[in-house]
C-alpha cells in the first residue's frame, strides 16, 4: 500500500467520525500524527487526492479535508461544510488558480515576480493583457505559457474547454504570406493551391490562448499584420476583402532576444507587459538543486530504480555554463541516466549509480572548476516511488517564539546590568540546549536526509574546518550534525521578529563577545551566500552562544590583538597559524596589498575598533617600519592602552599570544616578548629521509579510521611520528606499491581489519583495548622516541584505549547502553552459529557494530559492498541469523540493517575465524 493509499484510508476513517455541525473536516497534521508521516508530505498527498476528486478541500486556516465519498453519502449531516462550500467568491477562485503555479520551481522564490506578472496579465479586465516572455533558450518560457493557460482556466476567466494553440514563428521567418495564412486563415483562391477556405490559428484559439514562440523571427511585415488584431481584436483572412472577422483570443509571446533590438517600436507599444525569466545560473542554489532533483526523480520513476547521484555530478551540473538552461539540464540528466543504465553490469541492481563519467563529455569539458573531495554538496539519493522527498520541515513555532523572547530578554538584562556575564552565558546555554533538543531530536527539526540539509551539512563541515584553521576554535563530536540542524531550522524559520530594539541588542552583544560575533557572522555569511537564503535575525544570538560554548576557555577579558602586514595574505597566514597553534581566537588579520595606502588600512582598523571593547587595550603587530605610525589614526578615539610591535614573525605572534592568554599586563607582554625574540640562525646539512608514520584504517571506510587517528594522536604526543588515516581497500589492493609507502616510512598499521601488508606490523584496535599490543607498540617506537616517552605513551594508551572510551569517541551513542545492547545481539548470534567468539573477535564486533548503529541512526549507512549479489545468494542463512540477532536493536533505534552492512559483519568474523562458512 502506497503512502497516498494510507492517507486516503485514514482520511475516510476520520471523516466518518466528524460531527457535521461542529467540524469542518480533518487536518493534515491529524493524519500525519496518526500515520507517523511528515505533515507536509501528508498535505501534498491530500492535495493530490483533492485534484483527483477523492477529497474535498476546505480553504480555511488551518486547511481542512474530508473524504468526497463520505461527504456525498451524508450531505445532510455536514451542514457546516455544506455552508462553507456554498460560498464561492473571486478570492477563492484565485486561490484555486494559485495551485497551478506550484509546479513551477521557484514560484515563491526567484520566479515570484514572474508569476505575479502573469497572474496580473490573466486577471486584468475585460480580456487580460497580451504579454511577452523574455529569456534564454531553455529557461521554461513554453512551460510558463502552459501554466498561464491552466491558471486562466482555474480562475474561471476562460472556459474549461478553451483552446491553447501554439505557433513557432521560426517556421515562417522568411515567408510572411504563409504566416498570414497560418495565423489569420485564407479564402479559396487566395494563393496557388488554395482550393478551399482555410481556418487560421487565431480562429482556432477563439475563447482561449494563442502562444507565439520565437516571435523575434517574425519579419517587420509579419509584426505589422498583428497590429490590427492587437488593437481591436479583428482580422481578415488572406484573400478576403471588406469582410472583417472577430475573435476573442488572449496572446502570449516569447523571445530569446532583446526586445528593443528585435521588434518594431510600434509593435512593442502594443505589448503592455514584458516578463523577464532568469537563467538557470541566476537561480538560487535551492532552486537549482530542486530542478536537478526533479529531473532525476522523473528518471527514477521512469526506469523504476532508485538513483544515487554523486556529489561531483551535482557540482558540475550546478556550475556548468553550457547554453540551454533547464532544457539542456533535463537532456543532460536523461543522457547521464541512459549511460549509467547501459554501463550497469546487472540490470537487476536496485540502485542506478550516476557518476561523473556518465555525464556527456561536452558538459564535463565545459566545467571550469577543479573536482576535489571538498565539495559543498552531498550525494543525492532519489527513490523510485512517486512520493517527493526533496525537502521536509515541521516545527512548533509557538515554542520557538517563546524561547526567542526569553533569550532576547536575557540580552536586555545583561545590557541593563541586571545580571552578570557568567549568569547570562549559563542561562543562554540552557535555552540553546533546549532549542537543540527540540530541533535535533523532536519533530520541530529538519529531516536529515533531505537534499538541502545535506548541502548545509557539507557547508558547515567545511566552514568549521576553516574556522579551526584560521581562528583556532575547535569543534568536537557531533558539532557538525547539531550545527547543521540549527542552521537548517533557522533558514526555514521565516518568522520576522517584531522586537524593536533587536538590532541594538545584537550590536551590544557583538561588543561583549566580539570574536564569537565575528565567527558567527562569518558562518551566516557563508550559508546565506552559498545557498541564496536568509536567516532569522535572532539566529545570530543562538549561533554566537554556540560558538562561545566551543571557545569558552578563552577569557572574555583578554587583550585585543591585530596583525598588519604587506602582501595579499601575509598577515592572514601568520594569524591563522598562530590562532590554530594557540587553540584560541587571539589575532585579527589585516592584509595590506602594496597598492593599498596606509590611510585605507587605518580606516579598516578604525572599523574593527568600533566592534570591540577598547578598554581591554590593543596590541598591533606590524611587519615594516612604514606601519609604525598606524596607531596615530586611532589614538585620539581609543579608550585604552595601545602597544605596537615591529618586525612581526610567527614565533613572535605565538609568544605574544601565549602571554595574552595568560592575562599578563599589556606593557609586560610587549617588553618581555621583544627581549626574547632576537633573530638567530641554525645551519642544517642535508639529510633527506622519509618521515616516520603510523597508518590507521578501517574496513568500513575512512571516517572511523580518522576517529582512531584522532584518539591515537592524543596518546602519542610526538610530532616526529605522523598518524595518517588511510583507505583500507587501497591498502589491501595496492599493498606496498601504494604511494603512501613511497611518501612515508610506515612503521605500524592500526585498525579494525588487517590489510596484510608485507613487513609492516599490524595491531588491531581490539588488541590495544585488551593490552595485547603494548609489546609491539613499544618495539615499533623504540627507535623513534626515548624510553621515558614510550612509557608515557603506553600509559596514555592504557588510559585512552578502553572499550568504553573508544566507543564514546567513535560514536555519538551512549557507550554503556550500546555495549549491553550489542552484547545481547552478539550472544544471540553465537547461539545461532553454534559457537562462542574469542574475546578479541567479541571486542572487534563491539566496535564495528556500534559504529554501524551510529551510521544507521544518522542515516549514513554503507550501501556498497564488494560482490554484493554473490554474498546475498551464498550467505542467506547468515543474513537471517544477523537479522534475528539484531531485531531488538533495529526496533529500539528505529533502523533497518542493510545487507551491505551485514556483509561487513560477516567479513569481521571471517577475518578472525578460519574455515568460517555460513
């Protein structure tokens, strides 16, 4: 049973329970709660049922629905509904017509003005206005013309059976006589071969619409022949004299050319409305993504396969500058699906994988960017079902408005000195956590598997990395996931705050938390610019508090510091290195290209000073003597001490930064730092050798390997040994021929499965946890570090590499709870297999399965598995055993373990047990 069938069945059931004198009908939310579906999904399906005549829609607030069948069988009972339905006015007609334009991507966005102009042209009495659609080839002019015709019918300005006639004027560009005959008709004998009277398109379109496409291809004579009809609605057939005919026809024109250069001015004056349609590249990102989504969705339904579109493909389609716009995009997508379908080895595969190689070569060759892994868009997975899964949001605005009022009141209290700063932050953090709970874990949040959400998540991930690199503010654990949900919510949360002093309060808070405000502003700017969307104003307060929670070790009273240096990125480079190494946001950078004057830099410095609390003082670090007097431009208006240090270096920045963080007095900082940082040199003879490294790897992907690396970095505490997270499949497939062994001297491999590289020792993660790897780790490190350091490392490993700590680090789940759940599942699996697992295998499964559950919870399962079909055919019994053993976990977390993940569980056991065959 489809979701639409379920919605119809539930609508019928609830309609039978209505009290006709008190109830209008059933809301989408009521059905959504009953079925456990998203409210807007139910709303979409109810509108479909209404269009199909299976449901009646009551356009109140909220909108109500009732089963058409239930209503027809008991009209006398539904007096309230009957009374409402009997009221029909122009506003209701227009509302009905509005739904027609919902098919147009961007009808409430970039095409909103286009839609409104078209509606005006339709509704203007007595017979509407002729109008001209202007836009590049493929922007959708013909589609919009068709929607205008449908809107006119829905609005009752033309009859339901009114005609819609189309003429492409390019076909008659060089034959004005034939154009006249086609448009106006011809009489018998009008030209050679005219042996009877012929009706023209104008007569055929009587009472409806005539759409003249590529109108610029008409000659001036052709345009002139339309004058009389445009002016008075009368015409003559070709060859007729004296007799005038009349027709009631609404005209739509379309062109790809500039109207001023392509038409007679006398013709243009007869077209009161010119509607410009933006190109694909001029559309906001959300609309471009939706256009791509809709095209691939259509193909998924056509080929009856789910489609997975790789993010590189999305990047190319979004940024390609080939002509053709949406029309070209649609054909490109159709061809990419055809190529992927043709290359698919097994047509029984349920998923059609669209990769960059499936795109037409002209599209790939025309892409001017560089394809890397650092793309702001996630893969796009489209279901072959007819239900839309592009974007789903549902929220409780009343609660959010209440929280908004509370946090703004606390800012007001802080501004009026009614509470202390620490009290303000702690209270705000409680409100923020309350919002996070509601947005991330309850139905007020966004679906985490939508296209827009995944794009936001990718942007957030890249932005947080940028912030850590440049400002030294680190993010931990599930910060990306939480931040993405918050931003997605703020983007969709369209409530305009009516707080009169909001701008003033935000400005005050930006002085109190100046550094956090700059970072929050940077994040908002990145999101808004990349997604062509805007955030609610109050969101900056929440985001600022969140950034402060990440940067709470930074003392709010520390001295302000800036670095000014000549060059396009000299100051930025020194500041970003210093901030990152200090682990704090200490320095602001001002780059000074050589063509920039000292006055311009002074003005930028003045603008910065207006955003900070100047009473804390300011240290200015410059690179050359020409900047030593930069302080004079700010001295008179600066209420605090200023110190200026010349000949800035990274070492100097680190020394001063450390002193700032230790809250030393400003004069002491600069005096001692300048004394210590005297230039010296050291000569090092060449002794080139590969750097020592340890590889971390995981059979299920680089993500877990990266987390093992992060945990290991905390244990090693040694810059001489580099820890590298690396792909298991590459190691296993390439062996020692892989480039990583040419670039580094690999001393050890640590992971969840042995890639079996000759002469390279391997320690499993479970061995570290069980203290079986200490001897090998000591032996590996003995030639690299001193004995005391090895003892310290071993102590750190013992402390960090416990099962609970590893699970806590690798997953977002509660390690205590998940260990019990996984233990029960493993025990059930052992019973099914008929033997007990050794402790090392058991621990390996704890780790692997916990990470798997996390992937399923955040809807990021591994869907690819080598020899998938062979595994499914040969190991059915094992698959059944795993499904049975993990049924409780599936129910508890509301997830389903895919066969690909079961394959990796099989490999984990098979790698530990010889002759394992189930």
